[in-house]
DNA sequence: CTGTTAGCGCGTTCAT
DNA sequence: ATGAACGCGCTAACAG
């Protein structure tokens, strides 16, 4: 016991001496490049590996040495150069997110979900806006591959219908998880939102309110979401024993002009629909303006339910009966979770090809009380 | 002439032979790690430096060798590992953007500006949401420093009033450019938006419309923008020969409850203001709802002008006379431009401390026609 | 307990 | 025209 105490005492004396000595020679090298373990090693006349280990408090290094190293490191303002480590580990602790547009709340909220989740794992997120251009999407994928991101999350452009640019990533062991706008394939990891639950709630709500002619304003033909909406619309009509009537189905390319044309097609007829499912809230905004301009009263002459559940409705005087929430934040969070699972599997060299991670969450109708 | 042609002819024969030979032995190593120049070198019995040069079409390498290298590289699916290069160059071709929240259109549009601009330079953008938490901001800065980003763009949290965590980056030669929410310091690079131009337009518009009592709903006391708005408000009143009246000045922490309290303070008095400058469009949304609920008519009993110029107003029935646009996209683009200038200077070792890059752009009032 | 060596992938002198 | 050797910053296997 006494011996041990003595040892500690002695150690402290030694340390103090060194510390003082060190402080005197402190000449911070503010000149240019950052201090490295090599410099610490030189200053202390020890090897770089000793420094490395000391910095990590490796048990095999003596207390005295460890403390001296820490001291000098601090003096020099040393901080580990992670890019060296990343390089060595062949990892970047960065994931890429490719979304059509940051300007759309749906996607910025998704990005939010990714960022929140990734942040907890000390992962960085790099972003790429495809702006719904297939070419840009390809470029971004290439770029992210070049940067050797550890994984990629993607919501497809409206134009994307081939997926070679993604398959190519397999070679680099870069896992990829799709969300919301996902490929029509089975051999992928993805999270998407099932529109049936929400749309069924919507159509039923219309039916319960006595509506018989329930129209649809759909999106661009090439978008997967469009076909999906149409099928589900038919299905929901059937489930409510309503006939299909192509006169009350319109579509839009999502441009303002087209949105207006679409709703005009529906209301400019004798037997106009009294209720309409609308592709999304943006289209609906144009529809409402058009309907009003035509002298019709929303929620009386014609009722709407659309997709998106934008926060703005809360402040609008005229709003739909409801909107169908697709949980972009949640979708993105789950997708990120999937991605980390895949990255983990990669790290462990788990090449037993994990089963495809897939999840389809239910959409949900959110009612807006009448004002 | 003839000799040269012969040489070419011969060369081609040789190449063809090799190509065929190579194709036969093509056994793509799909197993695990990516091909490197070393493997190409081994396969061709040349040195890595030769491969490296050939890949860059260095003139000193013979045509034949160059083509063989390219051929094998293609077969192996070789692609340069940029993280090795980044590591060597001590660069990452990545910039960080720190913003309070992705959910706010103002900031997501700013991010958009950064992304667009950075994309043109083949730079990547990593994001960090401070969520208006000083602690988070500090953590994100640390994290970005660890990742050795080449530069950082920041819009401060509402809480930030000390800047040591940024000063610290100087040591790492990581330039910083602030935008919109900038520090109250002189020795920084920044882009911000001058509210005076827009507010003066607004107050003048009110005055022209005959308003004498022009109130103000301001933001949280600790936000720089708040003090600024107050000063400019006073200045604009003065410029229009209007007296200062503290009864028609309120403030809010930006929570919904507080927004409502603020507008209530103004309208629950005998001599209520007939026009009000509002901190931003979000606050105004609550104000409008409150005012209506109180039985007042917007743009008749009371008029508003606020800051933000949200796109939603286009679709609203009740909206302010105007909103003051602060050009987040433009601010962010300029800030990114500044950042690249600084990064460039860094690359050239220009340590002559470039003058501080600073720009203040004018805000602008955007009128909304009455519906 | 500590030092030596090797290697991650690439570009770059400096020789040859 | 080509190769050998070095270095970027760090970790780790191996050798005392």
C-alpha cells in the first residue's frame, strides 16, 4: 500500500516537472498545417504508434507517457484527422440523399427525417436535388459514388423508369434504400406509403356524405404514383359499389395551367362530379381558385380531398374536407434506419445478402374541421 | 509518311492482339474490394506510376501502354478512389451548411441556393440543422470540422451570441461565411439583407394610404433581427414624421400563443393601430386569424405588411397588402460564391488575409393585389 | 511498455 | 518511356 502511494506521488512530481517544462517551450505553430501525431512524437522523442496508442488511452502505454502525450497534444491543439481514418477504414461516415426538390415541403421534411436520424449516429448527410431530371439523378449518383458515401437514400424523379445507374452501385458495396417514389421492382430495399388506406377513408367519407359522382384529378401518366392512384381509385369505387365514369377523371402534368384545365374539364359539364379526389394539395390550390372563379362554392357545390396534408390549410379560409397524409418524415426515418442496417451488415462483411428490407406504411386521412 | 502509317498499322495489330488476349482472361473480381491501380499494374506487369500516368493520359507514356491500361481499367471496372486523393490533397470538396431548420421555406430555399451553386463546382454539400439550439450548433461545427469540410456556411440560431466555436475554425483554415442571421461583428465574411429598404417602402405605403398609427409586432428580444427591425422601424417612422408610440409595439417569442397575445395587445385598445408591420409571415398568419375572430376585417379595419413573402399568400383569400422579400436563395448563392473565393485563396496559399467579404443586399416589398 | 514496419490508394519527384 | 521510392496521417500486426 505504502509503496503504491509512493509511486503515485513520484509520478505526479515527474509529471509536474514535465508540464512546466513543456509550457515554457509552447510556441504554437499557427503558421500553416495542422499538427499530426508525428509532430507530437518528435517533440516527445517517442514513436508515432506510442502517440497513437496514448491518445486512445491504450492500456499498454504507461501512465506517464500517456499524460505527456495528452499534454503536448493539447498544447499543439492537436485533433485527429478523421479523413485519414476514413480513408484507411474505407468509410466516410456520410450518406447521400437524392430528392427531387428541396423546395417541396414533402421532401424537405423527409430530409429532416434523415438528418435527425443520421445525426444520432454521427453520420453526415450530403444532399442532391435531382429537380426531377433523370440526367441530374444519374450525375448525382455518380458524384456520390465518387465521394464513396457509405449509402444512399433516393426518392426517384418523375422521369426515372430505368435503374441501371443504381445497380451499378452494388459493385461498390454502396447500399441504397428508396423511399416514397420507389422503383417498380421487387429486388430492392424500400419504404413507401400505401395510398389505399387513406383513399378508402376518403371515398367512404364522400359516400357517407351522400356523394355519388366522385371524380379524380390524377398526375402525369409516367409517374408511378399516378397509375397507383388510378388503380386504387377504381378499387375504392368498387368497394363502395360505385360505377367507373371516365368523364369525371382528368389528369394534369402538375403545371398551373394544366391543373386549371383538369378541374375545368370536370366542372364544365352538365353532370359534374360533386366530389373530387385530387392528386395533391398544390393541384388542389389551383382547383379551388378555379372553382371559386367559376362561381361555385367549395364544400357545397363541390367537395375535395387531396394528398399531402400541407400545414398551410390550417390558415386557409377555403380548404378541402381532408387531406391524405403520407408521412414523409416517417418514411425517411425508416428508410434511414434500413440504410444503417445495411451499412452495418457491410461493415461486418455480412455478404449473406440480407433479405430485402421493405416496408409499406399506411397513409391516413386527416380531417379539416369546417371554419 | 509511309513510315508513320506503317507504324500506326502495326500498333493497331499489336493492340488488337492484346485486347483479345485480355478479354479471354477477363474474370471480374466481384468478390469484395474495389480494383486499384496496383491491380492494374500487376495485371500488366508495369509499375503503378505508369498506370497512374496512363490513366491521366500523360504524354510521356506510350500510346500502346496507355491503351492497354485503359482497357484493363475498364475491364476491372476501375474508378479512381477520390477519398484517397482528397486525403492526400487535404481537401474534401465538401462544404457544410448550418441552418436553423429545414422545415422553414426560407432556409430550405437558401439551401437550394447553396446546392445549385456548389453543384456547378462539383462540390458536395453536407447539412446540419441547429434547430435553433446553440449546443447543437456547436456540435455540428465540431462535426464538420472533424470531417474537414473545405468551408462552412452558417445562419445562426436564435440563441447564438458568442462565436468562439467559429473562431476555432481559423486554426483549421476552414473559412466561414455567414448569411442572413449573422454575428454582430466586423471581422467576418457575411451576406445579409438590409431591412431598411423594404420597411421604408412598407411604411411609406401605409402612410400614402392615410395610416397614422402604424404598429409593430416584433420578434424575440435576443434575436439580432428583432433589434434591427425596431431601429429601422423607428427610423422609418421618423422619415415619415410619425411619432413613436410604445402602446402599438408588441413582441412575440414566435410561438402561436405568443403571436396571438401580441396582436391582441394591439387590437384590444381604444386607439388601436390601423396598420401593423409584422415580424414575419408565420406570425402574420396567426394575427389574421385572431383579428378575424375578433370581428375585424383585414385590409379595412386593419392592414398588415410582413416579412418573408411566402408563396402561400397567392392562394390565400385574406392576405397582407404586401410582404418584404429577403431573398434567401440569393443571399445563400452570394454567400456560397464568397466561400468559394475564400477556399480558392486557401488553395493558393493566399494567406494575405483577403479583405472581409461582406455584402448587404436590399430587401424589397412585394405587393399583393387585393382579391 | 514501446518501437519498427507495413499498408490504405494515389500522385509525384527523381532517377534511369 | 518507365520504374522506384516517398509521403499524406493514422492504425495495427509483429517484435522486442
